[in-house]
C-alpha cells in the first residue's frame, strides 16, 4: 500500500509574498492590500484559499502546524478528512482571539493562538472507529507551549492486515533555540516510537532544526529510533519515517505551487512551502 504525506506550517493562516516592501503599516492597520509587480499582500481571512489549496493537493495524511484552532472543522470538511488537533501556544480567551483574527489577521498574527492539526483523508482510512488519538505536552512553560499530536489509523482496503496500520506524530518544535528544539524533537520521538510499537510511523512537522547545523540530533533520530531521512540539509520541515519505504523522498514544493491568482497577481500562502513524500508500507509475512 502506498500513501502520500504532506507537512505544512500554515503561518497562522496568512500570506507571505517574496517582496518584503509589500508588508506595510497601512496594510497591517487599515487592511489595505498592497500590490507589487508580481505579488499581492492581503490582510484578510484566508481560510477559503488555504482550504482550496489543501483540498486540491494529493495526499493521504497531512501534518499542519501553526493552524488556527477555529480552522480544524472547516479544513477537515473541505478535504473530506478526519481531524486530530492539539492546541499549542497562546490559546487563552480563544473566542476573543478568534474574533480579533477574523477582523485583522496580520495585526494579531500568532497571538490568535496555534495548534498542530493532523488530517487523514477518508479514502485512506477505514472508518472513524479505527482512528486513535493521543496528545503529549512537550513543555508547558516558557517560551511557549509545545505539544505533539499522535494518531493511529488503519488504512487501505483491508483493515485486518497488520501492515495497513499507520501511526503519525505531528510536532512543531521550539523556534529560535536549537538546543530547546532538539530536546522537543527527541522527547517527542521517544514517546511516538513507544506508542507506535512495531507499527509504521511517520514523524514530522516543523522541527525547527536543520540537519546541517544539528547533525547529532538527526543521527540520534536515525540510530536510536530508526527515523529517516530528513528533507534536506537546510530544511526545518521534515517527514521522517520508520517501517516504511520511501517511494518519493521528502521534498518541498516550489514556492509558486502554493500561490493562487488574486486579480492577476500571485497570492503566496504561508512563509513555508509544504513538504511532500510518498511511502510504501512493508508487507508482513
């Protein structure tokens, strides 16, 4: 059985054009769109655009980070997927934060509150009852809360086959502190590996670690937990796998693939490109 996995940091549902001059206080305060030669920068609710792009993309399992919690159900419906979300940081007074984000997404930015959201498409899973959800708080204190979503699913046409079971661990590790991110990642990998047991595991997300700068962490993931291989030496978004064969190695989308037309200009969603990979489960004998 083959499956396609995707990991994407949604940047709290905002756009991110390559021209930094389009980020103006006029746009941020007055919600005025700024138009450049090739791209536009907007300050409005972009749920329909993110939902449309995700729904049209090819994947069976999607690991999303920096996802507004209020987007869980709409994205699941648009993608015909089962959803497993865990809250991360800045989620107190959630209703007030959500209201502010709808009014002015760029002004509140990440203060709206975040989550990790795992989506399992209906065509892959065998019914809602087959999905197991677990959550692990990596740390609750400063600089901000981090959590892992762990999902177990029975996929394929025959749920009785042992090799049809898949476990998915979705993490957004701490930013701007490689030592703290490394601790997040290794703690999450240990828990995910233990929970998965002998079943295939995809462990990924925005790990905020570059293999070129933190080779020892990825060595430990490979040697200690059999999780391989990172997206690339300079990447921070990864889809590591254990017990699966890589049919197509993890690779980021080209930036234009996450762009939509906005009045003749390109609207580029998020400051991250999705990372996509294709895996094949190994048959058991």
